[in-house]
C-alpha cells in the first residue's frame, strides 16, 4: 500500500512540474532514448526556437526531478503558484502565512 501511495505522490509531483513547465514556455516530452542503436541523453534543449525538456520515460523519479529542476532553474518562478512541497524541493522561499501578510499590510497603512 505504501509503495502505491508513494508512486501516486511521485506522479502528482511530475504532473505539477509538467504544468509549471508549460506555463513558463518549456515543452516536455517523454520517450525511449534509444534510437538506431544509439543511447540518447535526457535533458533540455532549444529546438526550432522552442525550449524543450526531453526525458527518458524509463528514468528514475529522482533523475526526472533533477532534470526538471535544472531546466526550470533558467526561469523566474517566484510568481508561479506552486505547492509548498514543490517549493521546498526546488529551494524556493515559502509563501508567508496569510495572517502575517495581512497584519503587515495593516501596519503599513496605519503605522
């Protein structure tokens, strides 16, 4: 049961990363990285003027995460809506709690 829960969480994380990638203009493709007897490498590239992240569907979850983080590191993500867990994983600052945010706004107006 724990393994399927972990797999589901990993799938959700990848879906969130795919969605974020689309929002910032990075196209994502999964494929078999063997072609004509050659072993191709996953990674990000520019192809016909578009940014792409090409991933081997057989790669581990951790390897896919690393490649997403590397590719997305080229973009300003601070204004993007991300789950707190994904922000933590990417090393982005967490959003301030709403009560602190609203009290800071009141102090600025009244203070």
